[in-house]
C-alpha cells in the first residue's frame, strides 16, 4: 500500500471518528435534555403534593405559583398556599444550597404573616447515608416547626434554650447546619419581597392546572 493510500485511509478513519462522536454527543445531549425536563416536572409535582403537609389547610389544586424578585436582584419562584375555602393559608418557599456532600434543596412552609415556619421538606439531597441523609427524617424536620421566620435559625448540639434554636442531628452537624443556613439565606432574601405581595395578586397569577 502506497503512502498516499495510507494517508487517505487515516483521514477517512479520522472523519468517521469525528462523525460518530458528533452523533453520539447529539444523542447524549438529547437524552440529557429529556431526562432533565422530566426530572424538573417530577420535582414540581412532588412540590405540589407536599404543600398540604407544609401549610395546614392548604389545597394543592388551588395553590398559586408566583415569581418575586429577591433582595439579591434575582427572580425566585414561590407558592401562595390557598385552602379549599379560598382562604390564604401560608407560603411555600423553595430554597437550595451546599450541603456536606452535595447540593440540598428544601421547601420551607411559612404562615400567612411570614412570622413562623410551618413545615420543612427535603426535596433533594445526597448527604452521607445513615448520617447526613437523616435530614430527611420527620423527627429532624419537625424541629423547625413554629420557629420564628424573622430571626436566623441557630443550630445547637444540646437542648435548645432560645426560640430560634434547633438541635442538630448527632453525627451530622454539618448537614444540619447546612439546612439552617439554607433556610436563613432564603428568608433573608425573600421574606420582605413576599411580604409586599401578601395582600395583592400580580397580573398573570394563575391556578395550577391539574388533571385526573
């Protein structure tokens, strides 16, 4: 085989590798886009399903989804929890931040006046199994119920002595503190902007469409 034929063969193989790489990359990108969209939809459905457990008397089918601008200048999604009697029952605030192992995503329930926490739900986490992942347990999450929303939550290792203190999980202090930091950051950023919306409805606010 001549040198020219060898070069031609190498070039042909190189182009084949490039084409296959582009096709493979396109397929992966399409799959990732589909899966990420599906995951987002699942997360949104999960959010609505737990709203009644975060805000007493709330009806997930009547919840209103809003966008507000936080103090940081960024828009954030919140949920105005409405009851079957059409009364305003409270708020649900999605929040996220870094945990010990990976990102933690929370849903924070608040009373209508934004004075107290009414519930906490861990939407996503990848903390250490049997240690940090215990932040998902009701026994830990319930420790936030009734805590003031106008004061930073302080995580403590012993029995709480102040109304804004929450006892950390034994052996998972960092994960516990990550949860309190996420709650504190979200409330510091959004509590006042939400308050300005407490007695008004912006144009375009619509009830979530439900099926079945």
